[in-house]
């Protein structure tokens, strides 16, 4: 999952789109809270995954040069 940068980017964008959708809709509070947490987890996992992607790619490139 960490090496699939485009998947991580799509996950982050989907989380942002979900949060934008939730800000425009009226629904019951429990469902809105649950979906907000899902959106936040999607965004955070995408961002953390992209940082790990950079770290792993740099580590592999450095080991290949040695």
C-alpha cells in the first residue's frame, strides 16, 4: 500500500470529497459524526502513507547506490 502513491493520493482526495459532501448535507447527528470520522481517517491515512512512501523510496534508492 505504501508504494502505491496514486492510490494514496486517491484515498486523500476521496476523504476530502467526503468531508465536503458532509458539510453540505443534513442527516442525523450520529451518522454525520461516524462519516466525519471515516473521512478524517481516510485523509490522515493518505497523508501518512504518502510520507512513508517518500521514506521507503529514499531508503531503497540509497541502498541501491551502495
